[in-house]
C-alpha cells in the first residue's frame, strides 16, 4: 500500500502519546482484505489492535477501484474472507472500547462544548 510507517514506528508513537498525555484518546481506521493479505498479515493486524487498545477504531474492507495499481494485483481476497476479517476486528474493538470506557467510570473530565445540534438534543461541533 506504499505507507511510510510501520508497526514499530506506530507502536512507539502510541507509547509516547500515552506517556506524555495520559488521558489521550487515540482513534484510527484499518483496512482488511487488501490484495495479497495473508492470514498471517491479518493476525498481525489483529494482535496490533489488541495491543494498542484504541479508544475508537473504524474498519473497512478493501474495495477494488478501477484503474488503480491494487486493482491489477492478482491476489484479490475473497469477499467472504474480507467480511470475516472485518467482523473479527470489529468484535475485538467492541471489547477494547468497552474496557476503555469502563476504566473512565468515576473520573471527571473537562470538556469544551462548542454548540448544540439543530434539534437541540445533542452537544458538539456543528457547522
């Protein structure tokens, strides 16, 4: 995928953020099913997500886009395999997010409320 980082550099960055900003919230997005992704590659991603304990994580399955280098790769992943890997990652994330939220019970946090939604039911940033 031509990314400029690797697992070790990302792990070090997460550790540094958590050390220097104890209440930091870390969010990321991962993709499963990129052409050529092996079972071992997926298990490495799964272990990384488990280790990193992201507060928020989104996932998506690779989708073949015409005229892209990845679309021409021969090792396309079967749609059912992509779906299974997506479900496995999201199940793990639900567990991790629940644990992260449970660790916050009883704590007090300073927040900044910028605005209300148009219907007045929710607070947040509305543009």
